[in-house]
């Protein structure tokens, strides 16, 4: 793939290796990281020597920090049979190599190596990534040129070495010719595309218009990094494969997605955009906030938007959370991708999208569509029709946004007041939809349904979010008494299930593990039910409490149960005289065991003790 665009490098290296005398200098092949220097050189060596790898020695200096480690790498390349466990200890391979060459280690010098081994060329790659002092490394390589009369090629990104007087002086002595590697997009692109296994993805990427978009993005990035291009193309193959045929058939949607994903991938892999930048700095909200605060420096996302004028960096087809999963964590969730894409402007019409979503998409909607949706949203707000947490937050954020633009005839304070009244009404009617298992981690502060929430950074929105969160927590707590009665019935009928639902030490953690539901269980009813259990069931019920309260959890999220469990302990102690002698002893053992369980313990100790009890 490099023969055309970098023909000048191949021609000169062929001339250099063809010299009938010792050249007395090394050749430097230079270029930025990822441009394809290593690939180019290995392709050249393959053309020159075919499978006769013994005719050249290829040494990567990446991460090597001492001359001894470079010796080892040299011998490993020259004598592959010496590699193995010995290669892990600095100097071991070199010593083995000397023994192989019948050279006394005490007499070792570079001339001895050349007397025993005659390669046509020595290649030292990744000079800038060698951790040994640069002057010592260049001195080491210079031995091959001066004392070994060898032909040497050095690969490096000189920009990373930086200005260094010692390097410059030694470089002038060692390097007689510098060859700059040129970017070879067209050939590299076709080469990478040929390795895309998914037939549909490969055909899509090779489409003339799509390939032209990728080239434009590559050029505008100014990274000249073929490695990033390769990784991005192969990542996109996974994304494309996750789409439904309906999604893949929508050319406009696919073009928009490819441009956005390639731009963000290039920027993230190059370190110019971070995960935090994508989460908080991308989207219409972020763009509008930046417009109001023009004195601040542009964000990395805004700079990326300027860098790629053909791409809408704030496009909302996919949520920031999904983009972060894909680009940062390598997560490709077909269900999530298909769901968000199906809900995007490419596949949903104004007629079948929620009213609040039409308002959210005001930038892409006509006045008639916007005002019809506004009237419908106002009507639904008055009817308290929005009961899902995410929808409520979107509507509240949009009302704040519309208030500022005088689309709604209310002040921000009035919007907050009406929002709290809305939440109160849903609570009173028991119509707030609660997250499953009382897990509030799904209630996101700044986005829901793949869309960022308007005004989420403002004090008014934060007040409404906090009020909704508090009210939802109160709604969950309102269910504790009924859940406590259910748990008590379960302890009577299926004590193993009772244990699984309450104990943190059991893998089957549920909605009850982290909420103080037992605080609402009648103490007398629990004690009576516990004493009525078979002794083996009592043991399991006590294991549930022990596993529930270990690691000091009575001082943390279950602190509201502390008075309850203390009262249970006291009542059980009072009931002791009613029991037989053996039952008294058994209950005393249970209570002592419980007492030890609530003392601070190291997790490993508690786990060992739990294992002992179960066994």
C-alpha cells in the first residue's frame, strides 16, 4: 500500500542497500506516529529479501531503558531460537547469544558480533519511544556504522524527540540521509477496507460518496495518522453490524452517523476530546450556553466543530451516553443503538413523536408543528399526563427554556412553583412511576431517552430535580410497610427466598438489600414468626440479618433499621424464659452470632466466616 505514494523512500533504500562499500552513515525514516513507517519498512524488506529474514535484523526500541536490554533485543532478532523465558531477564539472551557464538562475555564488543554475524541491514524502530538516554542509544547505533561498516536504517518521529543539542550533534554524525514518510490515505483506506469482514459495512465504506467523506474528515483532522484511521474503520464495522436493515437503508441517517462517529473517534483517539467533553460539552444546550458566554475559551468539542465544518458535532441522533459507551468503553449494544436511532429525526415523524420531543426539536420543526406541539404539551401538563421521570424532567427543563424566550407567559420562579405543584399532584395521586427496585441511578440529571435536558445546568432546574428526587424517595418509602408484610410472609413460607432478598452476602441481591424496609416491619410480628420457625429455618433467617448488617451497614444506608433490630434483640431476650432449655441455648447462640456480625470486620474475614457457617 506504500509503494506508490512513498516510492522515493523505496528507491533510495534500494540504492542504499545496493552500495558495494560501507556507506559510513545511517538512513533516518521519519514521520508522525501512526503514519505507517513500520508498515512501509517491513513491506520494503519483504520485497528486498522475501522470506530470508536472516538477512536483516529488526530491533524495536519501544520501552527499552538500558543498553543491556537493547543487546537482548538485538540477539533475539538475530537468533530467534534464543527467545523464551530467558528473554525476560535483562542480559540473559545476550549471554546465551555470546555462548552460541563461542565468545567469552568478558571479551564482548560489537566487533565480535560482526565477526560472527553478517546481516545486510540493521533496522532500529521507535527511537523516540526508547526510554534509555538518547545520546547513549545513538552512540550504540553508531557502533554499527563506524566499527561494523554496516548499513543501518532508523525509524523515528523526530517531533517527539524535541529540540536537544546533544541529540542534534550526535544525529549529524550518524544520520547521512533523512526520508520523510508521506501520508498515503487512498492506498491505506483501500487496504483497511479490504479487512472489513462484514459485507454490508465493507460495501458502505467503499461507496464513492462515503469514502470521499472519510477522506475529507481525515484531511481536516490534520493528524496524518493511519493507525487511528484503521481503528476507526474497524470499530465502525461493529457499529454497522448492530443496525437493522431499515436503518442501514436510510442513506441520510447512515451518512450523518458515519461523519459524527469518525470525527469523534479521531478526536478521542488523538487525545483532543475527552469522555467528559463528550458528556457535558456536546449538544444544543452546550452550544447555547457557549453562545451566551463568549468570553470563555472554546471547548474541545467546539474546536472540533470548527475543525470539521461539514459535520454537525452537536447532532442528537445518538445520546452522549451511547457515544461514550461506543467510543470510550468499546460497548456496542444493538438494542440501545436501534432504539435511539429509531427515535431520531430520520425515522420518527412529528405525527407520532411525543409533544415534548417536538418542542425539544424546535430547531428542525416548522412554526405550525412547534405551536401545535406546544398546545398539546400544555394540555398534557395541565392534565398531569406525564408520569415517567425522564419525561417530567424534559418537560420541566423545556418550560424553563420557553419561559426565558417568552414563549410561555411565566417567570422562571413561576415555572419552578408550577413544577413543584405538578410533582405534588402526582405524588398525592400515587401516579409517579418509580424506577425498578427503587434504583435511582436510572434517574439521570442531564438527559433521558437519548436527549439532553434543557436548562439542566441552571439553579431552577436543579431545584426541580432535587424536589422530584426527594418526592420519589418518599414514594418509595411509602411502599415499605406493605413490602415489610410481604417479606414477613415470605420468611414464614420460604426462608431461603427471605435470605436471598435481604442479605448483601448473597449474589441474588434485590430491591430490599439497600433500603431500610425492615424498619416498617412490626417487631412483635417478626419475633413471633421467627420463634415459630423450625430451628434450621431460624438459622437461615439469622444468616439473612447477619449478611444484611455486616461491614457496618447499620451506620450507613440501613441506619433507619438500627432501632428496629435493637428492639428485636431486646424482645427476643425477654422471650427467653418462655423457651425450653435447649431452645434458650440455641437463641442465645443466634443472638451472640448476630452481635458479632454487626461489629466492624474486614470483608475477607466476614466472607471466611460466612463460608464456615454455610459449610
